[in-house]
């Protein structure tokens, strides 16, 4: 099944909420990188490592059974995925830069958080995290550099993806812009909000 939705937003921009919303709209299963790659120890580890090394990759193998992808590492490959799945729509989840940084720092970007993860992770997990940090934010993880990388990523997505194919989306906007973009009716249920930092 080809991907219908490509999430281009970094983690901590409402990607879990978007996953729940897309699945609630009946889009199909949504691949949330943080869950699929790390929590479930998926076979995707080695495939993602190959992708980061720019080796030949069968994207259908990673996303087998999924109709959408959100979060890292998929967001770091939005260009490749948009090319591989030309009919897919792209959603860039965003939030104010400093609020995003504070959330990301609290969850996974602090030196203590990174060290704790690396100490308990399998070798493949450590290598994957190193690639994600390097590709996502560069060699410097100080606040100014990370915020600049976040803003640069968001600008590059908007410069790369044609506007008719892209939704720049703050999940606080709820159903209306999402459903309008996807061409589906708004459901008669509350919009999901996941506070995954907890």
C-alpha cells in the first residue's frame, strides 16, 4: 500500500496527535517513528540505518501496512518520500520555535536525556539516534543551533513541496484545516490531543 500522507514535522510538534487524528479519520495505520523504531524494536532499524547511509532502500518495506508516516526519522526523508510517493500529501506540523525547543529538550535533546538513552540502547539504536541528531540538527546541539536547524527544516519543506500538496499545520487548529486539506468531512468526535511529554 503506498503512503497517502507524509509527515514532515519534527517530533514534539504534535506528531502523536496527528497520528491519532489521521487514524481517526480512517486514513489507515500511521507509522509514528518514535514508537515503531524504538519502543517496538522493529525490523525497521537496519532499513533506516541504510537510508541514513544513502544506500538503496525499499520504502515499501519500511512502511508495509501503513498509509501514513509522522515523526522522526520519516520527517528527515520527506524529500525522498515525496518523490517515491508522488500522490501522497505532505503535512508539516509546526509550533513556535522556543516552545518546541523546550519540549524537545525536556524529552530527548538534553545532554542527560541523550546520555541516558545511549547508555541503555542497543548498538543499532545508538547508531540510529546519532544519525537522527546529526541529520536533524547538525553537529552542534546548543539551543541556538538546534532552533536554527528546526526553523531551517520547516522553511526547506515549504520551499521544496508545492503549496497545493502541503499543509503547514498547528494541531491546535483542530479538524477544519486537516479535513479540508484531505478532502474529508469533519468527524463528529472531539479532536484528539496527546500530551506525550508525560
